[in-house]
């Protein structure tokens, strides 16, 4: 019998999962919470074995079980830790820690200032 290429819950290839779920964490978690009001949305980082710290959204059940509708975007195996945000972000350019409300965001990156953002992006 031929081995399946992926064990992703969606049954799609890793590349397809990536395209399908990347950047959709928030809206898919919000949708999951709408369908199951016992879920609580959580924002933070998924610590991927391959990609490192990834900005991410997931949900938790009342018993603490993590429900992650978009884990398929990350390389398998899905053994990463989930670290909720503490409202302080680390600048992707200089590493300075700033309150999230003062941070600048670019895609899944966060910066302490617009100038760090511009330097990081290379403009
Ligand atoms: Zn910075």
C-alpha cells in the first residue's frame, strides 16, 4: 500500500497546507470560536522545530487542550510549544522589547519602531 505523503488533518500536501493556512491563523481561530463558544482564542508564538518562533493564533478548550485549526501551515511533526503573548514583543530587527501597543507590524514580524521595520525590510 502506498504511504500517504502527509498526515495533515486536511489531507493536503505540506505545500498546499502552507498556502491554505499561512496568515489565516486569526480568522480560522475566530471561526472555530464562533462554532464552539467554549473555546478561547489565544495569540502568541508557536515554536516550530524548523522555523523557530512563529507569530500564531490558536484556541484553548476549558480543560486547557490546544485547538489549532492552522497547524498544517508548519512543517511536521507538530511538536512545537505554544507560548501565549505577554503583550511585550521583541523587535525582529534590534531585539528590543517593547509594549505591543507601541510596536510596528510587518507581515508576521514586529518591530520596536518604523525605522527598524524599514531597515529590516531593506528599504
Ligand atoms: Zn528595533
